[in-house]
C-alpha cells in the first residue's frame, strides 16, 4: 500500500483524516468552491479504497468511509520515499538542504533533530 497519493486523493484523505468518518456528501461539503461533482469524489474515494487507504461501513446502499492509515503513518511513508528519491536516502542531506534553503536557525535545527530522535525512539519501542 506504500503508493503515494495523487493531489485529488490527498485532498480527500485530508478531509477524511479531519472528519474521521464521512459519507461522500460530507466530503464534498468540506471541499473548497467550486465544489467537484458528487460522482467525481465518489470515484476518488473508491480508488482510495482499492489502494487500501480507505475502508467503509455499509448502510444499505450507502457507505460511510474512514481512513485505514493515520495521517502520521502516511506522512512517515511519504517522507521516507521523498528522502530516498531526492536525497539518496540520507536524512543528513535532506536536513542540510532545508537548513540552507529555509535559512533555519540553530534552535529550529535542534528542535527538528529532537523531534526526529523522538520519532526514531518511538519506532524502536516494542509494541505491547
């Protein structure tokens, strides 16, 4: 399931992550104007379901959809792929690039390193 989302799929997932569970009409309501057609959003949701990003509960002919992956899990997968594709899988190269491009302060860089270290520690802990 580690495939990246298209821009339209990501827009739908952002809404589902925000709402938790939603019918297609709820997703359409949350989209910016001009709102896409109901059928367009329905098609995107079904694609997301086939890709394994979305599950559903059936209520007769209607389905209520929910994310199968948290936003944090997707971000982690996306960033791993991004780092691999653009920075030779080197976290150091990626941080160096953003530090130079964004003129990061030492404090911001230290905060980033602490946050990454915390995420790495969390991933090392055995699940209970």
